[in-house]
C-alpha cells in the first residue's frame, strides 16, 4: 500500500466553516473537524458568500497566530469523507481545491479549476494577496451570471502562486 505524505498539519491549520444563516453544518463536517484542535475550527456566520469569505480572510486568516500555515474554507453543505480527502490534504500548492458535484460538472473541465465549496490556501498566499479575492461576474451583456470562484483562481495565478485541484468531497444531496 502506497503511503501519501500529508502536507497539511491539523494543528497548524484553521478550518473555516461558512455556515450562514444558523451556524449549522453537515455531520460529516462535524466529524471531520474533530481532526483539528477545537480552537482552530471557526464558524463564519455572515451573509453573502463573497463578503463572508473576505471577512474571514481579513479577520481569521491575516490575524491568525504565526504557527497557522494553512486555512481550509468549507461550505456548510459539504460532506467530507476521510479517504477521498487525502489527496486534497497532500497536494502541494498555494491554492488547493477539492472537486465536488456542484450540479455543473463541466465547471471542472480545467484540471486546476477550483470552486469555493472546499478549498485551502497557504499562509504565504494569505499574507501576500490583497483583498478582495472574490467577485461575482457576469457575461459582457450582463445577462448571464458566472461563479465568483474563477476570480480567485485567476488572481492567485496572476500573482505567481501555484494552484492545484485534488481529492473529492461529497456535496449535500448529490453525495
């Protein structure tokens, strides 16, 4: 059996659970969060996903103790399971996304596409990349909405940081 080296150390990682509106999340997140020190598991209960993520970066990442080296963001409806997440925790990049069924599997066509349901960033990226990281986007004529996730990926790459996608996570009813 192959041994996979995990680059994330739970004691040096903050798990940020985006849990608007009621701080509730799946039992899989609750079970997975037990891998982290309790002080490193923080719910983010703020309206508007972009604003909530920006607030979390500004207040919970940029101001985190120096020993925190990774920040994992997970939406309240994700269903992390240990084995499929090993590659996510092992990948060596500044921005690492984990694939999941978002209802539009074509959104994962690019091999390093990252979406906001479950991703992690390094301290190095947090310290260097200025806010805002996410923004909602529309087609040139304003009639089609685009996911806010692509703006982060493009900003990270433009700043010279590495991006990877690894692992699989369940998502709400889609499993």
